């Protein structure tokens, strides 16, 4: 990765994308380019067994946080380090214990 990207996460509540969690909570993780353009996205929640479940969000690719989703800025997102984003991405190979 280059320094041209920022890495963020957004807290969510509701139903998980995979339907396993109803009225739960977790995070959306984003790798973003210029002006908040999402180039890679994942949803993560913790199962009842304490494992992190990660699902890709391909429908968020090429969506602008500001222009398409209507936010004024990126203040609603938590800035994270690239290594945290990489850890979430790498967990797609299987669940990881928290």
C-alpha cells in the first residue's frame, strides 16, 4: 500500500450483512483514496463465541463517502492504522479469536 490511502472504520448497529447477527453491532473498515473514495471495504462483528467474522463489502467499492453518501467530511469515521486494516483483511481466510 502507499501513503495515498487512508484507513478508517465506522461503527454500525443492526443486522449483519451475512444475516447471522440481528440487532448486533460491529465495524465497517474502509481503505479510502482521494476525497473519501472507498476502494476496499469490510464488515466485522464479533460472534457469540468471541470470534471476529469478516465479510467483504464489494458494493462499497468506488463509493464516495462525501459525494455519494452525503457526508460533509470524514469526521464520522475513526482513523486507523494500515496494520489494523490489514489484520481485518487477512482474517477472511477464517475467523480469528479476539
